[in-house]
């Protein structure tokens, strides 16, 4: 039952939050818009549609299905520990979020993985739709890693569903071009990754790109020494994206899909 409802629950929460953030961006943007909204929204929504279809075709069980399979066979660490259900759910969500943090760092560190991930960073303007701008090959590899982790943990289907909804929601939120009062941002980022915190990660400066890797909880960046509070050029003055692939033609769908197969070295790391 949960496996059958999972796609619709995720889709409903995704559409609802995306529309709310788009309205918020229009009413109270953090930075002025530089690109027409229609073409970039269409491009990013086509990407996420393609990614969703590929995942469903190649991983028909998806993450919740893998959790159901593990549950039926008693696989994984958490069932072996015999913890209360609520604690097992909490630990599964935290473990999966920590995994995403380290996966993200790995995709920045390993040159071949960076080729897959850099398409996300070539966006020269951030809004909520940037939260779904990922190359299909990266999405497929990420799903394979996630499925392995779900089975190894023995995470419950409910825990996986909670994590998936949170991950999608926070990815949209922390990429959104929305203004938050400074006090609210400071309070929120004690727990969550805020748009101002994550925007630093999309700076053109490599040292800032290699910081603030968290998607959901901000704790991992503090704990593992990758936290950077503010961009050195300020949020209004900072340049977003990479020093390569900046032209308007590079933002079209076909060049984005072909980007991992094009050579471009990273700039030497700055202090």
C-alpha cells in the first residue's frame, strides 16, 4: 500500500511546495532575476521529468520498494538492533541524510563524479527549480547508492518515505531565491540548510563551492568542518555558477545533457 501511494505523495508535496516557493520568489526575491523564468522553469521541469521516468524504468522498486523488500527478509542493521519503531525511524532518516552529505562531498572530490555533478553548478542563477537540475546519470548513480544504503540499514518503508519527502522539499527550499530576515535565517540554520547558507555552495569561487554540502540538516557541515557562513563577495555581489559553461547557449537542454562528456578542468583551489 505504501509503495503504491509513495509516487503520488511525493508528487503532491513536490508540486505544492514548488508552487508556494515560486510565489514567494515573485513576492520577495533575495536577488534580482537575470534570466527569463519561463524557459529555465521548462528546462528544469523537463530534466526532472526525464530523471523520474529513467529511475522508474531502471529501478522499478525505488527506495520505498527496497525498504519493503528488506523488511520482508529481515535485512539490515536496524532490525538486528531491535530498537523501538520511532527511534529506528529517526536513526534511519539521520543516517540517510548523513549519507547524502558525504555522497555530495565525494561528487565534488572525484573528477569523474564531478563531471556528472557539475551540470547542477553551471546554473548562473538560483531559484527553486535549481533544486531539481541534476544530470540523469548522477540521479541514477545516486539512486543506486541510496538503494544499497536502505537495504544495508534495513530502514523501514515509512522512514524512507519521510526521508524522500524531506530531501525533495529541502532541495527546493534551499535553492529558492527567497528573502528571509537575518534573525530567522540564523535561527533556522542551526538545524536546517537555508537558502543563504546553500547559496554559498553555488559561488563561482572554488573554495566556497567546496563548502556547505548539506541538503537537509546543517549539522553535518558544522560537524565535519565544511561550514562557511557567508560568501566573501556578499549575497548581492557574488557570482553564481562555474567559470566555465557560462554562456546562454550552455543553458539549453542538449548542451546540459552532453556536459559530462565535455572537457573542463576545475580552477585551482583558492584560499
